[in-house]
């Protein structure tokens, strides 16, 4: 799910995606097809090697199968997308230089010419068709529900491709900035087969290419010598020679490694270490609010959580304010649903649950379970922060007569178990997307790619489908807010907090941009 660890994590800024018509006009007139960045390098800026700490090990490097944020942190440095998000959440060209809607259900992309995948094969319209059809033919993939509105994709010539939609689909461009829009070499995908997820050798066209992955120890990338993007004066990118990712699940260990420069970049910082990071002159720490949500998934098909009143009792019994203050040190904000305050669809008046043990007990009585219930909460192992969060939830629910047994397993196992519906409750979050569709449809629509809760409500389905079709942001906002109200009433997910994006680097890491996606992009980073 981009199911992220419950670290104080990575999100977006509060800018929203521009309307499609305005975007097309601006991009076609203002953006150069060269795709150049804004920094000019000197010779001394080339050749740096950096170490990056990740909150968990990568799960897979195949975007078709990926459901974890940590995968994206690596993949978006290897694989280009059709379109991208800039630092202000505007959709900008990447492998597609421009696009236009010929009708509300036909979107034509003009593709960048002269781009090669790392295996030497050309990027072209046929490659786009291959990658999109790979998703459309894999109905069990998390990607499928993201672009299920696409009916077909066809190459007009080598640099033009047409997406034909089943119906109008407003979030399409935003969706193609991420895993659904990642372009891989058809030749490499077919050659590598099942090994693609573990060793995608020469599969991308991005700034870095895969070297090796020793699970539990490190994952290495090196600069792509034939990368197409240039800096502001036509200089070669990327500047870095290599990136070495290290999984470090313990937040204290992560920060200690950053302080001692054993790593140059950390994807997250424990709330307990933020003040230290801010005052340390050898480090750079920045944070920005974003669009993520974190909390507890409740499997609605497994007893006792198949009873809506039991789920509502849990909602009333969790003290979100206490968790934010005592565990998270007020980094982030209390979540009232999947839509964060930074989103254009946010409803400031919506606060369905507060901490109320009497209401929790009343809900259990309605469920016919006044004597109490027990369930198992599964969390990712190795993280003191995850453990503390789970223990607070356990303690808060006890007075209501709800017993929580905490189970720890590796992040990869947790992802596998939740994808297979093999759990009662799980602490997992979502890193957030600029269009609210990305925070709601795949999670709460019946059969959605991240709907491990097995939640289903026809009213929610109808509202989320209507929001996809409409191009009126006011109407879409109403649809999302109404859907959110029903989702919270049904209690399939206990929303606890919205996190933050962070830059946590050693001071010699230069030209780092804190992106609204929370992705650590190293295309134009250098070691100073």
C-alpha cells in the first residue's frame, strides 16, 4: 500500500494539482522539451557517493507489485514516469513532453524522443503500450484500481500514444506521476521475468541504474551514463556516482548513523530526535506538512471486527490527542479521516470521533459484547516508535473492555499478510497523493488495490466513482467529503495522525529538494 511504517513520515505540500486545461496550456507554452533542471554543476560536483538510511528494507522493485513507500524511494530514482510532480505539486513533463485531451475520454501524449532504456532499447510509444497493458491485464495488482478507468492504450506512431478511457477520469495525470506511470524496458521485463522485482538490471531509463540488492544489508545504484536529462546549462545528470541504501528500522540507530555521517540521508527522524537534528550544525533538517495518514486497518470480514459497533468502539477508545502529544511530540496533526488539512478537499468541520470511553462501552453493548472483545494488532518489528504507538493504543482501549494483543513481524511479512487478508488489525499508513482519489479510491472502494480491510459500501463506491468522472473541483470536494463521512461511520480504519515530509541530511548534501511526495530524489543532488 505504500503502506508505510508508522514513522513520522513523508508527505506533500499544500499546493494542489492544476486543472487539466490550465496545465496543458501552461506546459505547452512554457516548458522546454529538453527537460533540463535548474542547477549548473562544476566539475567538482560530479562523482559523489552517498549512503541513505531507509526505515525498512525494500519489498519489491517491480512497480506492478509494489505497495510500499520504501519501494518508491528507490524506484523513482531508477524509473522515469510519463509525467512528474514538481516541488509545488504541479504536473510537469517527464517522458511525455506534452499532452492534450482530444475528447473527455481520449488523452494523447507526445513522447520525448531520443531516450533509451539502460539496456540500450528505445523508449517509444510501444513501450508505453506495453507498460500500461501490463497493468490492465493484472487485475490483482495494486496498480489496476489506480487506472481501471483506462479502456485501452494505442501507439499512433513512435512518439504519440492515445489513452482511451471508459469514462472521464480526472485523476489520470496525477496517477501517472507515480508507479502506474513508471516506464520499464519491455525487453528487460520479458528477459528478467520473475527476477525483475529483486534485480531489475538495466530495466529503467532514470538517472540511476540497479547494481545489487543484498536483502537486509544494502541496495546499490550507480549513475546511468546515458541519462537524457541535463542541468540548466546542458550539463550531464546525475551528479552523484552512486547511492547505497541501508535498511535501519530502529529510529535511534538511524539518527545515530546520521549524526556520525555513516549515512548522508535518512528517510525519517524519530520525534525524540527532531530537536537535536534541528540544532546540529552538521545536519540539515526541514519538515513540511503533507497528505499522508497513519492508523490502524481493521479487517471487516474477521470476527470480532466484522461487527461495525465493535469497530466504532475502537474508534471511540483511541486517544489520538494523547498519542500525538506523548508519542509523536506534536509532529504532525490529529487525523479525522483520509483527507489531510493540506488537501483542497479537506473538511475542517469534520471530527467524528473523540476519546470517549463511555461511548466505546456503549458501542460494545450495541454489538452485544458488553463483556469485552479481544483482537490482535500486527505491527512492523524493529521500530521502538511502532512499539510505543501500539502500546498506547493497547492501554487506551483496555478501560473500554477491549483487549489488544500486539504481534510484531517484519515489514515485508506485514505487507504480505495484509495483502492476503491474513490479519485482524494492522498498523499501516499511506504516504499520500496530491489528488484525493489517490488517498481514497484504492483504499476504500470495493475491491480497491489497497483495501486490505475488505471494506465495502455501495454509497462510498458511488461517491468515489462520481468524483473520478467530474472535472469540477467543488463537486469533487463534496463527493470526497461525503464519502469520508460514511467511511468513518463504518469504521474500517482508525485514523490517528497525518505526518510530515522531512529532509534529514548531512550538511554536505547539496541541492536537495524537499518534494511534496516525500520522495528522496537524487537526480540533481551532489556532495559539497
